[in-house]
C-alpha cells in the first residue's frame, strides 16, 4: 500500500498535502496506525510494562484518522470523539500529548493555565493566550483535574463554564481536544470530575472523550534508561 505510506511520510516529514481524494478505509487506517507506531512511538514498543499495546493501538488509530483529516478532509472523517489519555503518574500521558502538540503544531495548555485564563479573562496579560484558545480549532489540554481548587466546595464557576464552552464547540463539530488526566473516565473518576466541575460538566466530559488508559505496572520515569 505505497500510496498510503506516502501520505503518512508526508505527514511525518511535514511536506505538502497529497492530492489523493479517495476516502481512506479501515485497512488504510490500520496501515497508517502501524506506520505511526513505527515512526513516532518506537521507544514505546520496548517498554510494555508502562504502555499497554491494545490502548496504544487505539490511540494510534485515532491519531491516524486525525492526521488524514487535517491533511485533507476528503481523505477521512474527523474522529467523532475527542481523546483523553488517562492513568497514574509516569505513564507517558503528557509525553504523548506533547508529541501531537509538536507534530500538528497544536496549542498546548495545562488545566492550571486554562483555570487562570478563565478567572482573568479581562486581564491584558492573558489576552493573547485567550485569543489563541478562542481561535484554535484543535488544542491540547494537559492534566485536567490537577488545577488547584479555588474553594473548599470545588472549583470556581469560571473554569467549568470554560469547559462547557469547549464542549459546545466540539458538539458543533468545530473542535477536537487531546486531553490528559490522572482521573479516569470510570464511575469513580467521573465522581471526581463532578466534584470539581459539577455533574453537568462531568456528564459532558464522559460524552465528549474516548478514554485511552495508560496504566501499566511501572512508572516510565523510574524504568532504567537501557530498558528503552
């Protein structure tokens, strides 16, 4: 399937978009997923205790569809859901999110930064950041749920309202989010989200994101470097 490999090579190497207009099928996406695993995530293959292969496959398949669509919307539909990399500390969530931030030149925000923007929208020092957030179709949000609580009863209303607006832009088909969180999209995790942002926003988070669990047995920061 050399034509598809050429598409992925162009994506990886940052060259011009292909002229191909025939839609991508499942076999092509699977081929693209394997190319991405080989080219973008080679070190992950050597650390199975940290990175679970079935979850990594799901992640790479999502990225393949995302990449094809950004190259040419005629090649592939946009993924229907956003993606959330979940799991304990040291499982590579931020590393993978930053990789997509770099490859696709996506704006990268931590949840703490977004919380600050939400509570200081009128502050001139945040103007450029808020403008980037407002005008960017696709963004990365790192460490959702790690921002400090502003009251003992949960988060201030401004940040949940910002998450609600982000949800609405996804629902309208204008935005995809790559998020990371130590909280899981499980019943317990959603309860934690609800405590922070309210039941309404937690329910929308559950609808909006496809979870990818990076929950291996080891913290990659503590794995000996020669293991990679």
